[in-house]
């Protein structure tokens, strides 16, 4: 067994090691709008769903110059976002949208992604994303000088018909290929959902 005391390591090593261990991570692909309506898009893989209450959460770090990321700044200003989940055909634009860009650059326009209006929030949703969750900011939790946990209430959930099971009246993972984040620094950095299983309720033997 390799054992590391994370409190004794430099931050960069902690990030490299822990992001290679906590895998696979779903990726929140987030649209927000700024005060003049420009649409921002960025991926966040320190991401989780909280299903009761209906919420999602991700952490936003800081830009290289220490300022807030556009997604975070827009959420602070107007409290609205759409969190998408992407499938394999969208992996390249998803990855490209993680490049640090000036606030006036719309990654959606730059990447030529089609959008649809949302029902209850101002940021549009990505037309080709199989899942889009319209969200409102619930609260932020400061995790130190360089990281903020952002908690969002999910107000509307959209799913493409092609991933929907009429039998179960919810999405069926066997009908699409969600992409996931692996190690963030070295090694393979993305994966796609592979084999899936269906077991009954848990029982101890
Ligand atoms: C797959 C992927 C996952 C990422 N996950 C995170 C994350 O969880 N937290 C974070 O702060 N940045 C994360 N990033 C980096 C941001 O996407 C990047 O800083 C982006 O430029 C932020 O854009 P914005 O300033 O438009 O919000 C990730 C990048 C990629 C490609």
C-alpha cells in the first residue's frame, strides 16, 4: 500500500494525488450569464448530486491571477446557472471550454454550440447536451482563500428523449455514454461509462 500524509504535502501534489484517486467524477458543464447577457460555459468535476433536497454542488477554485472564475462571479451576481451532463460526442468542446478565457469571451459562441432558452433561469441550455438542470444558487461555502463550494437548487430537470426509459420514467444509463473525469494532472484524464449492471436490493449473504 502507498500511504501519503496529505497534510505534509505541497498543494500541487495533494491535487495531483487526490484527483487521481477520487474517480470517476461526473462533470458539471455549467452555463451562466453576465450582467450584459453574455453566456459563459465551463466544466467543473469536483461535482456531486444531492438528491433530497434536489441540489447539486461543485467547487470553484480561482483564476491564475487569484480572481474569481467567470462562472462563480456570474452566480454571485445573479444566482442562476444550468448544469449539463455531457456524453461522448461532446467531450472535445467540453474539454476546450475549460481553457481560461477573458470574461467577455463566450465559450458557447466560440465553440459554435447551439442553445435553447431555459424555462425558469436566464442562462440558456445547450441544445445537444443529454441532460440540463436549471439551477438557482442556494449558498456558497468558503473553503479557504482559493476554493468555494457552490450549492445549487435544481428547479427544472431536462433529459433528451433518447436517454429516457418509458418503463422506469427516468433516464436509463444504458442509453447514453456520460463522460467522466479521471486524474486531473497526469495519466488518462477522461473516461466514458462502460459496462453497467443491475442488482436487486442490497442483502448481506
Ligand atoms: C474536465 C474539467 C474539470 C474541471 N473541474 C474544475 C473544478 O472542479 N473546479 C474548478 O475550479 N475548475 C475546474 N476546471 C477548470 C475550469 O473549467 C477552468 O478554470 C475554466 O476556465 C473556468 O471557466 P470560467 O472562468 O469561465 O468559469 C476543470 C476543467 C476541466 C477541463
